C-alpha cells in the first residue's frame, strides 16, 4: 500500500521535476519514486562491490598463490587493482 508523506523541496527543483514528469507523460510521484529507487539501488550495488573477496584459484578452490590474508597490504593492493579495473 502506498504511503503519503510530506517533503520539503526547493521550488526550482519542484518546477523542473514537474516539467520533466509532464514531458514524459507521467506523474511527479512516479518521477520521484524512480529517482529514489535509483539512489537506493546504487547504494546496494556499492555495498556489494565493497565486499569483494580475494581471488580464488579455480584449480584448488583456495586462495591464489601469494595471497596472505594476514597481510593487509596485499588485500589493499587487490582492492586497488579491482577499483582501477572498474574505472578504466
């Protein structure tokens, strides 16, 4: 069931949102709902990305050779490399 709520938004933002909703043939409520869903989904994706585990060997099912979980610098390097891959 939908819930009614009151939010306070800057006037210029509301005007722009109403124009966009009208141009797309939908309600302001639908536009706001889509925006909230996107923000919440981005957060969930970012949370999942932060939980990357060290690479696992397909042959043995264990950690790749040279990975020492007690070595913080190694884990940071893996995370840095994965981040660089996502950027580029």
